[in-house]
C-alpha cells in the first residue's frame, strides 16, 4: 500500500484549496474567509455568491482511486461544517442565505480535474 506522508497530504490539500478558490473566484464568488477556525471546526472556504454565504469543503486526491474525493467526507466532517456555519451565522448576525458546496480536485498524470457540487444537502443525523 502506498501511504503518502503527512507533509505531502498537507501540500496537496493546500494546492487543491488554492485551485478551488481560483475556480470559484472565476465564477464570481467573493472570498470571505479561508481556513476559518470556529471552535474545533475549520471551514476550508467561506464565499459569498450573490445573496448567499457558501461554506465550501474542498477534497483533494492525487492519482486514480475507486473512491471519488467528494465521497470521502465523513459524517463527523459534515456535522462539524454545519456547526461551524451555525456559529458563523450567529456571530455575523447573518441575514444572507446559506448553502454548502463541495469542490473535488483530482491530480493525475499532469492533469487536474475539478468538480463543483453546488448546494449539497447535508446528511440528516441518524437516530440510534
């Protein structure tokens, strides 16, 4: 099994975030915050798209895989993102709409593939 070092994953993740940011800005989104820490949660990108605050989770992968980057978001990450958005909106006294997007970035053989999932529905909490 080919395990990537923590440093490689960090630099790959940063590269993916930067590419995602440039892509969204090209679409007209305005950056409000990058790597925003709210409590124990971190939001990759907080953008403004017209009348909505967009909380963006960026998932980056190198090489081929059976699992798409966007499929690799754990339930705990979704919950943390939603909690962070709630805190952010309360602190900002947000009158804007809120939505959640995913940008999946894959690098393989000198090519980059970027997929933008807009207005993602967050999974409901399961009842035990």
